[in-house]
C-alpha cells in the first residue's frame, strides 16, 4: 500500500511548490490500468507490487486506484514542482 504525502507535509518538508499537477483518469481507464497492475502482481506471485513508474517518477498502485474510484482521493497522483526541479535549456 502506498502512502501519500499531504500538501501540509510537502510544505513543511520541501517548501512551496511552483506548480502542482493532479493526475486524473476516467473510471474505464482506471479499471483497465488496475487489471494490468493486478496481473503483474499475480504473475509475480506477489514479488512485484503492481505499480507503474512514469518518467517523472510518481507511483500509482492498486490501492491508489481503489481509493480514487471510491472518491476518497481527488486524483490518482499529484506532482509537485520546485525551483530546483526546473532545468534551463539554452539554445546554442
């Protein structure tokens, strides 16, 4: 089971984020993703947790999907951006 940081925890530990991105999905998309993640967990006989890693590195696990679908969570995940996360690109 995953444990989410609350916005209060984020503010206390990291400061004020520049931006917050909430990740949402339709019920149909959630159910499809949940089925795939459960398959990963079942095929690995519980050695894998059935989570998905995305390039920006946040985790969505089966428990998050269940909580989102039940209305307990407002979104599947939140991504916080801080000044040190921003990389400047200079054209040469």
